[in-house]
C-alpha cells in the first residue's frame, strides 16, 4: 500500500535534500501541507509540486526562476 502522508523528514529524503529546505518550501507557500501535530504532505500534493516546478530553479525558494532551455 502506498503512503498517503509524508513527514517533512520523509519529503526531504524523497527530494534528496534536508528538512530545513523542505521547511523553506513550506514557509514560502510552494509546498502545501496539513498540520496534524506536525507538518504532513499528501502524496498527491508532493507529486503535483514536482510536476508544477519541473524546469524551475528552486535553489532559493524565495526567488523561483524558470530555467533557460538548453
């Protein structure tokens, strides 16, 4: 059975980043969450996030920019 909710730590592992970066994505509104004691991200929301921001530079969540085509 596929997981429905991910913790911030699990999202950071999926994205190959660190939890503080995931909190930046959350705090800037780029990654919507549920507050259920602690932040939880729905699987569907994470997949939508990845699709929506494909082709963007998210190095700094405060300044998102579209990548130039190769």
